C-alpha cells in the first residue's frame, strides 16, 4: 500500500515538473504574433457613402482592389506567374492507380499538355476560338479536368462545369441553354448516358479522358464524334497553332447554381472577377501570414471543381507556384490520400470540421480521468496562445497530445480554409487548437466569385464571417417585412465590387432582379454588422437557408407538403445552419389524434395534452410527415428529423400569424427558440 502511494506521489511530481517546464518553454519561445489584429476594425465605413463598408485591410484607399499584380490580368497570366516562379516544380499530383504512390506533373508539363489540347480543339475537333464557344466539363477532379479547362482558356473558350447532383433534367437544360457542341467527360459510363439522350441535337462531340472501353464505344452506332483526351493532346502537339488569349472582361466560366426551385441559373464569371477574388486572398496572406506565400505549399483537391470554392482554391495555389494533389476519386479514401500527400493547405467544408470535433469529443468521453486532465491542461495552454493570434502545430503539446489527430490530415496542415456554411465558435476553437492550424472562415456566393467576407489569420473568436474582402463593398438594406433595418445594424447583405458577376446567362429578367439601383447584388441573406466590423449572418430574406452540409432548403415548400397530412393542422419548419437536419413545430389535428390514440394505444380517458406527450403519438405524426414528404418528392435533407407537438395554434392574436394568416417566421423562431434548441440537443446526444 505504501509503495502504491509513493509511486503515485512520484508520478504526480514528475508530471507536474514536465508540465511546468513545458509551459515555461512555450511561453519563452520567440514568435511572430498577430496581437495587433485583435483591436483592428474588420470593416471601414466609406467617407463619401455612409453605410457602405470596405475591408479593414484597405487603410489608405477606399477603392476595392481588383489586381494584386498589375501584370496579372487574366487567369492565363496567373498560371504563367506560377510557372515562372517554379517551372520544374510539382504542379498537379495524382494516383496513376488505386493505392499507387502519387505522381506529379510539373508546371511546364501542365502548360504544354493544356497548350496541345487547346490547339486540337481548334484543328481536330473544329471549334472556333473565342468567347462565343462554350465547352462542358463533366467529371471528377483530376489533372485532366484542369488541363482541359486551361486549354480552353488559352483559346478564350468558355467552360461550363456539369455535375451529377444537378440531376438529368437540369444537365439537359444547361446543355441546351449554352448550345454547347462539345462535352469533356471523365468516364466511358458518363459518355454512354449522354449518347442515349435524344434531346441534345446540338451536341456533336464527346471527349473522353478514360481509355478503358473507349475503343469499343467508338465502334457503336451513334451520331456523335468521340475523341480521347490523349489522342487530342498528341494531335495538338503535332499541329500547334497560336493561342487566342482572353481579355480581362472575357468570360472564363459559367457556374450553374442548383438553387431550390426551377431550373438552375448560369452565373457568368469573367477573368476579372476571378482575379479580384484571388487578389483578395493574396492580400489576406501578405498582410497576416506572408510565410504561406511560397511554392513549397501543397493543397489537396477533393471538393467539386464545378463550384467556385474549389476553383478559387486551385487558382490561388497556382498564384504561389505551389502544388495541388487530387484525391483518388473515392471520398472514403480521403484519409489515406491526406496521409500520403501531407498537405499544408486544406480547403474544407464545415461538416468535415464538425466530424473532427465529434471524433475528438468521443475520444475524450472514453478516456480515463488522468488523460482528460492532461488534455484539458494542454488545450488551455494552446488556447492562451490562440488568444494572442497564434495557431501552431509545433508546441510540446502538439508533440505529446495532439500529434496523432494532426496525423489524420497528414501532419503538416497549417492553413485551413472553410466556407459554404457557418461553423460554430466551439468547433472552430477546438479545431484551431487540436489541428494546430490557422482557420480562415469565408462567406460568399457564386455571384460574387465565392468570396465576400472572411476572417483574418489570427482571429480566435468564432460566430461571425469576418470583414469584407479587399475586393468587396458591403452595405445592409432594410427588410421592413422582417423588421430588419440598416440603421439598427441589421439588414439584407448587399455586395458590389470587381468580383461580382455581370449577371445570369441568357436570363435578363433574373439579372435585373439581382441588382439594386446602385449596382449592389442582393444576396438574400440577412446580416448584422458587429462592433469590430465583422459580418454575422442571422437570417434569410426569403426563408431559404443552408444546412451545415451547404445544401439549401425552402421551408415553406416543405410546410405546404406537410400540411396535406390529415393529422396536421399547422406546421413550422426550422433549420439551423450549424446543424445537418430540419426540425418542426407541429399543431396536430385534435380529432385525428384522439381517434388514432384510441385505436392504437389505449382508451382510458387520457387528456389530449397527455396524448401529445406520448412517444407513440410523436412517432406517428413524424412518420406521417415523412411519408407524405417522400410521396411528394422531398429528398432526405428536406425531411424533418425531429418534431415538437403543441396544442397552441399559431394565430394573429398571439403574434405568430400576419393579418393575412401567413406565418411570422422570425416570431415563430423566437417563440420556440428553447424548444428548437432542445430538439437538436436530444438528437445530437
């Protein structure tokens, strides 16, 4: 017994000594901190335009930045900058086959393959160079995706990404609207699907990247001309022609956004738009993290290149002369890819950060008290660094405590960029500490080339989207129907700047609706300007919001469907952009509930209030909602996962309905805030 006590005492003494020495070692290290940004305003109000804000980085000018380098006007110029910085350095990495080691193409090789492919588009396929020609790209991320796109850039041809989640009808609509004659696909399987379509008379050429099964496909009976990517690269190498280089205002890409209702809209983005957003990212790094402006950086690409977020990530890496490695094509193997690539820059969607956070919490829950105590001490030591603007992965705590978790993403990540949906403050803090990386959280829309605001490296407080980017002018507009007023610091977020689209492709009506009289874009998001100038998104103008997956949902559409269920009298569907599912407040039909309860549970004179509290009735109503939702075509994201039953009807008298009997959504959300919070807590636990 005495030996055990002595052993424990010695262990405690040794542990205390280690912790003390380690803490002194950390605090004595010389570091470049970002203390100064803590007190800096993220936004500055324009002197000649009250209520309009620019980036807090722009201290000496009130004009949004459109170029970080006067020599870089187009994306062609941008790539050439990277090539000149690192001509024989690694540019694009890929696995030649599953489980094989990564190989990299150099900047010079990527340029030449794109150059040859672009030539063949003109000489072999017969396309006309210039901005009136549009080519579809339909495939997963890979070197050929970028090289075909860059080949199009060299001939001023517009690229139009296509992706499966649009659905076959939307894909057909896009092909028809853009009048594209040529589509590049990654697999023979995708090509076969397009060959079966009889409603695409203008489509005459398919270019296939995959070689397996290509010869057989070429011999089948169809009306299209089929080429292989390699065939065209070889052809272009033999018959090279001059490039037709784009100008700043030429269109680079038409990004179709899926939206929630109707056909997708084609957002026109020019080279000027892209360069403005890339310049904003460059200025963010040069002001707060210049050490990351280096050809030695490595990023991994797994988010769809059809979206502006991944497009921006790609081109920003090329700006540095750095490397991009593509995931192997299976998201389930992303962890293996990360450990092989060992990226330093990691673009992520919020749900991935949420997954890391959940994993950490599970590990902690299952750990013994001593390990939890050590973790807590290490966490708090790194938190003290974070509050000084330092996010790092080289402390003793990283080596002793957090190394294994960091190894799951390669062990070298020092910059994480996230967007598409908000991340909770708690998740951000934990990931900054445990992953040991600077996390920059952005807010944007396709119409603004993906970047409107962002946090700064060194920010440690979550719950906001940061200040305007250097290419952004931001203002708030009154939304009186929702009782939001710019004079009170709340309103619809309005955006203007060189990164903003000229409009929607062949849709003048929706384009006119997009802009106000001063040329600001309506985002549809309700924002609040915080005291430090940061933007916080608090609502949606049209009650269309994002869930944590980044998917939009239209609650009123869902409510209209659920109202058809016989057991429902009224329903309010709500969602939290920090959560992955919807919940609902339901006022059931009393007669239907009483009848069902009597037939299916018991008949002993229970009160209606008691019935609503039983698990049987709650399960019945939820199943009825999901049943009619499925019958009406709602997808899994649009279906509620938890409900609260109440006998208190929404009415004009209690302030939950308008005089025309429409739901007052902000009032409903406020009235049931604690209930909604409890629903999420119950499911998440």
